[in-house]
C-alpha cells in the first residue's frame, strides 16, 4: 500500500466511511491500495481501493456536530452510494466483551426520536456480532452506572458519540446508511476518569493532558495502556468485519 498527499477530487466513491479517530479505521485503511490522504473542510480524508471498490474514509473527530459536518463534506466531495458510521463504542450489557461488533438496526439518542434502519441481518453470537440499538450520547459515558441506565432506558447494546448525527443527515438526504461499532470498553468496569480530558475537540490526543494524568496518578499509565490494547482489538475486529460488509454493500442493487 502506498500513501500520498493530494487535493480532494470530485471522483465518486462507492463506499464512504465516517469515523471519529484515526485509530478506529487504521487496520482497515492498511488493507486498502493506492491510498491518498488529503485535507478538506477541517477534516482528514483517506481514499483508496479495496478489492477494486473505491472507499473514502473521513476522520471527523469526536461529537455529533463534527460528525455531521464531516458526513456532509464526504457527500459533497465524493457522492458515495453508501455511508457507513464506523468506530469504537462502549458496551451496555452485562454480557458485552471487548471486540464485540454491534450492527445498528435502531439508532437512538438521549434526547431525540429514534431512527429505524431498514435491513435484515441476524446476530451471530458465535462470531460475537450482534444486531440491535446504538445510542448516541452527548458526552463520554464512563461509569458502569451510567451504562446500565442507558441500557435500561433505550434497550441499546452500545453507546457512542457520533452515529445519530450521521444517520440523521443520511435520512434527510435519502442516503444509504449502515452503522457498526466495535466495543473498546465493556459494561463491567468504569473507564478511568482521565479519559474525560484526553481528547481535544478534533479527536486528537492532548499530550499535555496525558502528561498531567501521569503526574497526578502514576497508576493511570497502566489504565491507558489497557485502553490502547482494547482499542487495538476493536480496530482489528472492525477491519475484519468491513472485509466482508464492504463487498456486500457494493454488490447491493
């Protein structure tokens, strides 16, 4: 795989993928060929070929506002047949495991009406792939108590901070949409408090916050290392899943 820097071109993409952080789609992008990286509207795009299918990934950063703007930029520049909202999520059920895949058939919000996704796909417990609700929150959901409350209120399997915004825009513009989240944390333990200060508005890791966390609580190093390992597992699982689903969506009439 080669990676170049180029200006955004208006070539149509088959599949457009919106993620928050580079690490979420890093494994998948490495499987693409002739990858080009370019900037536009305050976002980073990576476009390439996957088994001859033209794929463009836009890194939105965290939060719904950036996710919506990044999705619009992707549609305007590349007119993809499909938009995928992909990335990490937090598990909400007691049986959730790191690396589980949650495919959204209902996209929920803590304050807005749900969006139903019309597709037929069964869960596969053996492959740890589950179909159900994904709820979008306005801030990081850190504690077990918060996760249990979301699960009870929305009957959702995973929580994130972007999917609803992407789904809502796609519905408005009659754009084909698909959502999948790989769990990078589960519902059995709290996330370390330091995660609330680690990400900047664009989703980039704030180096100063990392240093500050280590200074205040040296044990946070082990927590951050574990989070990184969990993220790597989730990224690998997401890439393996996209191996198949990108082909299936591309072949859909």
